[in-house]
C-alpha cells in the first residue's frame, strides 16, 4: 500500500552545456593596391563576430567571422594606416537532450595574436580566440507536501524557494546612420569598436521593456593624405520588447545583453556632400525571472495504523535570489615611462570578465582593464602602448549568498587627461550586474509505503504515563507511541514543539 503525497513543482535553471572551443586564426595576405607600404606595425587586433546562433536537433551551431585589423605606419608619409582581412569560423556542439525552454550564451575572448611583416606589402598573422558556449534550460524540482490522509501524521516544514517561472531570449538588430557634424568628414575608417549596455528596463505581464545604448568608437582619416586620425565617440539608443511568459511585477528579473556582431561602414548620402557612417549591430537579450514561493515539505511521517517505510531524498534548493545593478567610477594614474607622449590619438579600453568572490553578505568583484593607447611621441612618431589596470569593488547584499548565478559588466564611459611627468589620469565608469543566490539543503520524504498485514500493536490501556526530559520533541514522543501529537497536547494542556522542562505526560492510545 502506498500513501499519496501532493507534488509541487519548483522551477530551477540547470546547465545543459558549458564548453569552450579554441579557434585558430592563421592568415597570410598582401596589402591591396590602394594601401601604402608598411614601415612599422603598431597594432594587430582580431575581432570575432557571431552572426548565427542556432540550436536544433540536439546540436548548437555557431557561425561567424573573425576580422583582423592591422594598424601600421606607412613608409611614404610616416602616418597611420590600416588594413583589414576577414576569416570565417564555425563550431558545433552536441547536446544529449534538447530542452523545451532554454537560453544560449555565446561569447568570444582573444587569447593571443602575433603579426609579422614578411615584406612591405605582405603580412602574416597567427593567433587564437576562445569560443564559449553555454546552454541553460528550465527544469523542475518536485517537492512533496502532506496529503489529506487521516491515517498519517506529518512532520512538515515551510520552505521558501526562488522558483524559476520565466525564461526568454531574443536576437535583434540595433543601429543608426551617423551624420558627422563639428568634425572633419569621414573618408577612411581605420578602426572601430562597439559596446552594448542596458540603461533600464520595465516589467509588464509576460513582457520586458528593455532600453539600452550602443557606445560607438570610430578612428578615421578625413582624407588619404591626412597626417592625424580623428576620433568619434557617440551613443546610439535602442529599445526592445521581449516576450517572456510567466514574468510578472513580483518577479526578480535577471536581464543580460550581449553584442554578437557589428558592422560599421561608409554610406553615400545623395542629399549631403559628407559620407554617412552606417552602424549596424546584432544583439542578444536574455531574461530569467524568479518568483518567491513557500511550500510545505514532509520531513517525517508515520501511521497510527500501519508500520510504514519512508524513502527520503536530499535536495539543494534555491532559497532567495538577489540582483545587484549599479555603476561606479574607477580612477587610475598610468605611468608611461618607456615612451614620452606628446599627443594622444586614440584611447580605448578592453574590459575582461568579472571574477566575483562571496564572503557572507559581501561580494567582491575583481577584474582588469586593458588600456590601449595610440599616440605620438616627442618626435611626432606614431607609437602604440598597452597598460593593465586591476581593480576590485565590494558590494553589500541583503542576504547571505553562497552562489553566483551570473556576473556581467561593461565600461559605459571613458575619459582621460594627459598629466605631468608623462602620466595619464584615467576615469572609467563601470556598469555591473551580478545575480547571486542563497541555496539551502534539506532532506525530504518522497515516498511512504506500508504493508497492510504489518499493523501497529495497540496498547490495552487508554492512557500511558511518560516521564519526558527537557528538550524532547512532542513529534518524536507521538511517533514512538503511534498516537497523534494533537491528542497529547489536548490531554496535557500544552502546545509546543519542544519541552522546556522535565514533565510527566499522559499519552492517549488510539
């Protein structure tokens, strides 16, 4: 004979795939005819761009292009020039089971790049980048609650859970046409970079209204004979409504935006003499929504009629979720001792991933900024420098977390000033979003069964005297005598879980 238990499903986010693939970048190419000869290589950069992200048939397919950009000093005019080559890449990852609800995270990280000039017209580039792929899916944990069965006594506990109730993801395009005003017109684009940040969002039932901005940086020449490059920094706002079934105003939402790819190109405008810069990016927005629920679970049980057997299972449950979103200003002074700088041409920042560390109700974010500086020295010669800045930020949490569910950040603004003694004063505003949680362990009864022939032996007397010690629990006493806890309380005029002092109890027999 098997006794029924009520089953309550609590949603959780489980990892189906979490892997990384190293993608080589090996390319030899000759400069196009319109590019001047190479005198000195300043910088080589590889920018992987993911154009396709598709999960079907148990296989995740990622396709994209790696753009190799080389900044160099030309041999004729001693000015900065650029050349660019593209190399396609593709990777596939197998999944054992295809989940119904899932989100796919894919991003890249440059590991190394080496560039060498074989001649004044020919370059060879060798490098590699890591392609990270992660698939997270909605799964469920079944919690067992007591059923309305008079033959059973239950020892229960109300547990608070952060139940995953909504999961959504969507890819979309964002961008705009930039008309350059107040600066020389764009003739040749040397280098470009785009960052995507979330500015705010609003939850409405089953939807999320997302607002963000693209931070666009362009290094360009106003003419082929221009001696000094110009720089454009601008913000392009975007908005998107994401469908996310189950999301409500009571939900705790974890929102993420990632830049998959971008293209920046010159576009002719028949109504203007100046070329227009067309910015087009491919973004992926993800939403994970949690709702707090309270569920009674069965810790122990017995029957007043039969000897029962219990099956138990130990669970790790998400108890609470908190999302920390804000920004802070990081100030640093960079020392440039190896090459005196007379003029800064381009100043950009590459932000590495966060490494959060939990310590009770505090989370410390550790990360590093890679500063890239294109400048001219005291002899008006172009130079390229890199500096690393490590930083940490400690956040206070309302709960004592023991699990990091996600951490993301971006540099939302960057400014600098060339100081005395060949130093650069840096100010970087860093936006972060950290999702942390508190998990708890519990042992729960999952099945109760009994043999109908194995009945509880009844006592012949109506009441039994029992001398209880301080600290004993009424549940254990009632279970030992196969009676009901409520009957003991009513018979002795008490109502507590644990006895505070020794006392004599009258135990009624059923």
